[in-house]
C-alpha cells in the first residue's frame, strides 16, 4: 500500500523505533521511582527533553511532555490568561478541532472568542486579523501550519501584532516541526509539538512554555505532579524516547528532507495534471508545508468514494478527526469552497520516506479510479472548466 497519509500519522523513523525498542526491551522503571531503575527511566526522559529542547531552541525547563497535541493545545488555552481587561481569545477559522474546541470552551466560560476568517488561499484575512488583536486580547492561538492544506500563516507578523498588543501567542506547530523549521515560530510564547507528525510514535507530544507562562497554565490532569505539576501521570517513557529521537532527526535533517519532499509533491501534482483530469491545488501560490497536497477533483466526484475504490493508496479527504463524518471539511469551506467542492477533495500527504515510485504509482492508481468513476457521472455534473494549477 502506498502511504500518503503522513499528516494523520507519519511513518515511524528507524531512529525513533530504535530508541523505543531500547526502552521496551530494557528493565522496568517508573521515572518517579527512587531506585536505580527509576533513575534510569528518568534519565531517558531527560535525554529526550534535551533533544526536543534542542529542536525548539529553548531550555529544557520549557518542555512539558503531554500525551498528544490535543492535550498540549488544551493546556495552552488556559483560562487564567483572561483578566478583567483582557477577555478576548483570537483563533483562525482553519484551526484544528483541538484548538477550536478548547477556545469554544473558554468562550462558554466568558471569553470573547474572535475567529479570524481566511482568504481563499487559507491565509488569515489581514484586516480581520489586525482588528481582532488589540489591548483587550488575552491570547492569540494560530496554527503554524494547517493539517489539511499545509498553509502556513506568517507567524513573524502575527507575533508582532500579538506582542505589540501585549497578548500571549500560542502556535500549534504539530504539522511543522518534522521539517525542523524552528525559525518560523521562534517568537511564539507557547508552542505545541507532536511526535507522531514528525516520524516519532503516537502517545507523546509537548507544549513549549517559558517558566513565567507555566505559572499561569492550568493542568488538564492533576495528580502526582509530574511535568512541573502541569501534566500529572506517569510518563510514557518509550514514546518520549522515540519522540526525542524524532526531534533530533528533524533538527539534523528536517530542512534537507523538506526540499526533497516538496519536489515529490510537485511531481505528484504534475502527474495528476498530465493525466488530463481537471484537478486543482487548493493551496497553490501560498506559503505552505512541503508534504501536503489538498487536491480538488472534478465536481461530482467524491473524495471518499475515490479512495474507497483505490485500495492501493492510503490517503484522506481531510483531517483524520473529521473522517467518517458526513460533514464536508470546515477548513475548505472557510476557504470559500462549496460543499460539493469540499467533497470533491483529496488530502495527499507525503513523508520523508515517500519515493518517486510511490508518487507515480499513486497518481496512476488514483487517476484510473477517477476515470472509471467519471464514466458513470453525467457529463453536466462534471466540472471541467477549472484551470489546472501547478
Ligand atoms: N493540531 C494539528 C495541526 C493536527 O494536525 C493534529 C492532528 O491531526 C492535532 C493538533 C491533534 O493531534 P493528536 O490527535 O495527536 O492529539
């Protein structure tokens, strides 16, 4: 099976697997235990913390391990950032559900939620963004890279707006850090990093937060006081070890992998276009991740149906969290796509392990399915006049 679903969960890097196997094959030990095997587990967690800190260019004290990015996002959106004068929380219309819903929860507890709309390229509407961030804004939470389209907002500009207004800035960088691009989010105050979107295992993630801001965070889980009291619960030592190895990989070769993967993504799009089927790149011409291709198909085709008829390709139509729901992607709809256009979409997401052969085979298989499905659709239902965009 050709795997084009790395935005949902990336393949495990051999380095991460080796680090995990060393823990799983080793002695037992809870990092909180006072004996030597406990201390050994604690050293493993500390080493991984150093690797994640090194990738993010922060001190180890700023790394709070969590079980997933959802948890890190929920931890970041703390009610205690809200004061009498600052009740506003600003997010983007295309945020992942874990930010959107955490922000909605704050709003139900009295926060003034502003959801900034996006352009048809998925970038924040500049005027709406500038209007939203002011001296009443407590927190701005904007994704560093979108999980369906790969679109990357200008975080330097957003940092400037947020900090000039005295607001705290959180960036969900779950999809970004596989490419080692710490520069892009360097000025953010709180950053979510996810292991399984950067060739590490599921079950580990981190929130990066300065000690000053940590004192304002409210734990999602309380109990034994691990992670500065902000994430109680025994650490998932093997997953954290794998996460650390993945962070090191991203730091040393993420940027180099990024250019190779971007070339493969372009090759995939070119192969689809060359098939003669009218397809559209939803994020064409804007700043975006190297690995995600949100591909509009001729109207009348349903992305889910195309994938169901192409068993050799593992891909998605949108966010894994939205999969199985009949609702078309809110991300694509907020970019101005109609329900029919959003339904006629595939999200093809590559990884550093994708090969040219994978790309050619996937393009061949997907276009063959589309061609055969198109023969059963009335010609008037098919939307062919869209220009092809590379
Ligand atoms: N944020 C973004 C941008 C994501 O893509 C995802 C996962 O798809 C998450 C947060 C949540 O990650 P998890 O389900 O691992 O908690």
